[in-house]
C-alpha cells in the first residue's frame, strides 16, 4: 500500500512538473512573439524619420531612399513568421539599411560596414537581432550628434560564433541606457532565446559609444 501511494504521489509530482514546464515554454514563446511584433513598427518609425529628414531638405536622394525602404519592408514581411533566418540574408538586409541611412549623412561623415570574408551561408540566428544596435548607432551617432559623424560596424564569424561590433561618435557623457523599445526588446530576446549562448557589452569612452555582441549561431 505504501509503495502504491508513493508511486501515485511521484506520478502526480511528475505531471505537475511537466505542466509547469509546458506553461513556462508557452509563456516564453508568447513573450518572444510579442517582442517580435514590436520590431516592424519600431523599425518603420525610425526609417520614416530618416525619410522625413531627406524630404524636408528637398534632397534628390529621397526617391532612392523610398525604393530602398520598400525592399527592406519586403524582407521584414518574408521573415516575420520565422524563428531563425539565414545569416547571409540578415547581413544583406543590414547592409541595405546602412546604405539607406547613409543617404542622409553629410559628405564629411564616416560610415563603415565591414563583413570579414567567410562562408556565412550555413549559419542561422533569430531575425533582426542585430538591427536595433545599428539603428541606435545612426540615431545617436547622426541625429543626436551635431559634431562629426563616425559610425563603424564590423562583422566576423569564427568557430561557430558571430562577432558583431558597432561604434559611433556620441555627444553624451555616459553610456546610453537601454530604455528604448528596440534595445530593451533585443536584450529580452537574447535572454529568452539564447540564454547563456551570447555575450553583450557596451561602453562610452573618449566620445565614442561602442557595443560588442557575441552570439553562438
């Protein structure tokens, strides 16, 4: 009888544990979905602001920027339901975004997007996990910085790890806090999806804000 009771209690315990785990997984998946649903509007607002700057100055580049935005939005729609995307496609998207943002920079601005030669095709990562850092660089390195604009983005992959470094000039006296939707969103996604399979560091030094991100892809 005692053995039967013990087995029954243990079986009930395992059932409860499984239910709790299922609820935790469902909750995490729902949070990821909500975070992803915020990305497109946030991206669109930032990009429309860039187009507004071009249009207000009656720049001849406005038409080109609108066409580039159309291509970017097409990619966003294509990957909206995916949990993972090809790293090659994501880097191509980032390069297009950088080229569009460069249209509104002055001739003295310095903007580098460098991807070290390698075969990126076999690797995948969560969609748009890198975009907020680039958006932030242009926002604080160009829009909010009246001085010389200097934005540098470097990408490399080694031993199954993606190294993503972003640096920009910044007219501030302390590092940016991640209170914006974009950066706060990406930090939560990193925690939920990658857990301990990533490293993120940011700092402000000598008038430059930099971010170093390392992701297991």
